[in-house]
C-alpha cells in the first residue's frame, strides 16, 4: 500500500523550493539595486566636484585676466 500523504509531501517540497527561489531572486535584485544606487551617488558626487573645479578655474582665469589689464 502506498502512503496517501506521500503526494502531499511532494507538493509541499515543490512549494518550499519555489518560495525559496522567489526569496533568493528578491534578495539578489535588492542587492543589485543597492549597488547601482551606490554607483549613481558616487557619479553624482564626482560630477558635482568636477563642476565646482571647472567653475573655480573659470573664476581664477577671469581674475588673472582682469588683474593683468
């Protein structure tokens, strides 16, 4: 005789595996999103610094040209 609960155990196992796969996928997606956000923040900081340096260079050049006149 076969155990009638054997089929139920197989369904539960499949369900647990699917839930585990979904949770793993969610964690990987969240981790990747955090890495992308970190890179975006770093790039924005670098762009702001480059902009400030460029504006400072223009101001210095203007000052030096006016001082020579």
